[in-house]
C-alpha cells in the first residue's frame, strides 16, 4: 500500500540527487547556516540554563541554611539598594562576600550528592501535595 | 487468559553478565581469556533470553520473585513479550559489540581495558534487568545500575572533556532517577501497587484526581530523561566523548532505549491507553515528540563531527518511538515497539562505522572524509544501509516502522491524520544530513595520496552483520521473533482502534 507521504519522499530524494549531480553542493544551504548560527546559539543557551539549574540544586544542598541566608541577603540588598547610602551598600556587599565564603560556588554539576537527591524528592513531594490539594479544591 | 510460569530463567539470563564481570576482573592480565569471557557471557545470555520466546508466544508470562519489599510490591522479574523484544535486542547486540570492542580497543591501544569490559558487563546487566522487570521498583533499581555502570565508560578517556561529559551524564541521569523515584512512590501511594499491568493499573484513575495524575505523568516523563527528549537531551551529544563501542551499544541501544522502553511501559502498562486518552496526555507527549524530532534534526544538520551528528539523529529517532506510543492507536504503539529493535540495529551500524573510520583513518569530522568510501568500501556501504534506514527508505527496517507510524496517524483520525507530513519533514531532514556524508565519502576526491585500508576484521564483521540484519528485517520482520513478540504484546494490551490522543 502506498502511503500518503511516500511519493513526496521519493520525489525529494530524486530532487536531492539531481541537485547534487548538477550543482555538486547539497541543497538547502540557508537552512544549514540557520542551524549552525542562531539555532545552535539557542541550544547552548538552553543547555547553559539547564546546567545552571542542576548546579543550583547542588549549591543549595551543600548547606541549605547558608544558602537561604545568602539568598535572603541578596534579596534584601536588591530591595534596599536604591534607598541606602553607597557606604551601607558596600557594607552589605562585604557581608554577602563573607557569607558566600561559607558556601563556595563550585563548577556546575561537580557532584550530585545525597542532599541534592533528598531535596529533589522533597520538592516533588511538595509538588504532589500541592497538586493533590488543588485537585480537591477544584473538585466540584 | 494469561498464565504465569514460575522459572529462574530470567535470573540466570540477567546474572550472566554479572558473573562475567567477576571473571573479567580475575583474568584481567590475560586479554584473550578476559575478552573470551565477555563473548561467551554474551552468547549464553542471548541463548537463555531467546529460549524464553516459545513460552511467551504461547501467551504466558515468566515470573520470578525474590522478596516482598512492601505490601504488594515484590522485587522480581516478569517476562512478557514487550520486555523480551528489548532483552533480545540488547543481548544480541552485546555479542556483536563485544567483538567490535576487541578490535577497537586493541587497535587504539586503549588504557584500562579490564575496567572497560567490567563496566560494559554491568551495563548489560542493568539493561536486561530493565527489560525483564515486573514492576516499577525492580525497574528503578536496574535503571540506576545502568546509569552508574555507564559513567566510567563515558569518562573512559579521563581527559578533561571526557570527565566533564561523565559528570554531566551523571548529573542529568541521576536527577532523572530522582524524578523516577518520586513517581514510583506516588504511584504506590495512589494505587497500592507498582506492577506492570496490561492496559494499565486498574484503580489508578479511580484513586487520584486528574491534576495528580497529570503531575504523576510529568514526573515519569522527567524520570525517563534517558529517552533524551528536548530540552533534556544535551547529555547525549556530550556523552559522545566516550569510546565508539560505548556510544554504539549504550547510546544507541541500552541507555537511550531504556528511556523509551520506560515511557512505553508507563503509557501502556501503568496509565493505560484509555486513561492517557481521558487525560489528554497523548497530545502532550506528541507535542514534546514533534518538537524534539524537528529540532534534533535541525541540530544534526549543523554538526560536522560524525558522532555528534549521529547523536542528534538518535534523539530524533527516540522521539519517533515516543511519537508512536503517544498516538495511542494500535498501529502507532506497534510502530513504537518495533522501532526499538529496528532503530537499534540501524543506529549501531552507523556508530560502528564511525568508529571504524576513526580507527582506520583517525578522522572524526565529516568534512575530512572526502573519498573515504573508495578506500573503505565495506564500511561506507554498510553506513549507507544504516543511513537509508534512518531516512525511512526501502529496503531497510526503518521503512517498516515509519510505515506503521504513518498508519497509526491515519488510525487516530482527526487532525492527527495530517501528522504523516511531519514525519515526512523529519525524513527529508534526515536525507539532508545523511546523504551529504555518503556523497562526500564516495564522490568527492580525496585530498592527497591515501594509504588507508579497512578497519580490523573484528570490527568489520559485526558491522556487516548489523547492516545485513537491517535489510533482512525489511523482508522478514520476524527475525529473532521480533514481529511475533510485538504482536503478542499488542494482543495482550487489547487496544481498540480509532482513538484520538
């Protein structure tokens, strides 16, 4: 049985072979350039952020208390920065650096420890509970 | 009525590589004996696995239980037709890749060969364990064994690049394992069982709300990152830093196929087609698969490194399997199941050819391979066969599974009946990045005088066998009982036709 797309597929193969015989270079160079340029940049961007996410889990799980303090300090600095004096801001920055030393940022995904695994399980159990409550709440 | 046959055969099959791994270490100083054990274990395992076929084709399942981990959750094996398809594929290809590895590792004078064969055996132990698992818990244990045992293989070269690839590989797949564990716990909490049941766990729909089931399915999907669906795919191209036999078996057969195998298990044996249909999850899965198919093909176009191009092609083909099962139609699921062994044979041919080219000429980039087909005709002819399969062109196995997937779309009806055009676009993109390799290899003039010759016979024989199998499957899909087993699996699933995702 001939399928809907088969004649088109064979036509494309024939077209490709004829094109190569005439021009000696594969058709669709613009598509290849698009893939090599913007598309690969996009791929690297996505990969970078997925890696960053994993690195973030590793960073938090190393010392969750210190991680929360650092994040709290960072948020406080961002909120207060427009209204405080440069001296105070510098003081905050120094504090932040001190706390950062408690929890050094490693190369992304150097290791995935048991803490990370437990944290992930907790996150997803929380997600599950949230979904369960939402389900009950939305139920008629 | 499905009868359960109690037998130790699955355990013996799974233990073959584990026992071989001990012998490999003991005879590490005698390479011939060490590699002899690898080959022997592969052959014995394959024979044991194939010996289970007649029982399964009679409509039975073979079970073997070790202990009860939790109420209603037993650690044990349950061999059904679908599991056997994956087990036969992995165990047969292990024999061939063992032979290929001997040629490859010796030609390149690779270091730490005992460690390599040891980890390889444990990887097959994990893969066959996944195939024969009777429930999610057993599958999870072997899934993690597979992840951990393949890390030393990915990082084998111990160069900074290889170590980074290994770390990334481990980070992605262990994180994925955590999601799998979470999904396993939730499934048990909801239904009180983790067993694979034909047509899905019966009380799953009744015990949980729609939102919980959707979250559960998403957790399962994240748990099967081994299927390399986008955007969680980048571990696969990075893992190409591994030696080529590792890329061939683990990243074209064992690891990635474990991912799609798991997805099919969840769709057909945990959720069931009816529940997937009711939740509208088929469409979610189709969307992910189509996105991955198209984007992976576009990425492949941009690669000059042959192994990386093959890696992106693998990502595309794995999503074809996901696409097939997401159609939730008999022919779609049949296409997905049969594409697992078909793709394994075709892709392993391509990877082994890439390795043979590297061993014979040291070339890794496609642009450097001008005229290589004239000096390595056997390698490049087999490469052409594999490439035709990827492009779903006859006379190769890829054409058959493509055929089934297109029928699956037509069977689904509605807007899905236009999806064959997406498969057409995917196949056209495959042509666009595979045909130039063939053209460069056979028709471009080589630069400078070349004294190249074919790779060693140990490498060439497995390539010829897998390429030949890819063609035989086209004329006789029942080779290794593949189509019979898939049909048995479909019969036991008892899926009606004409459903929409």
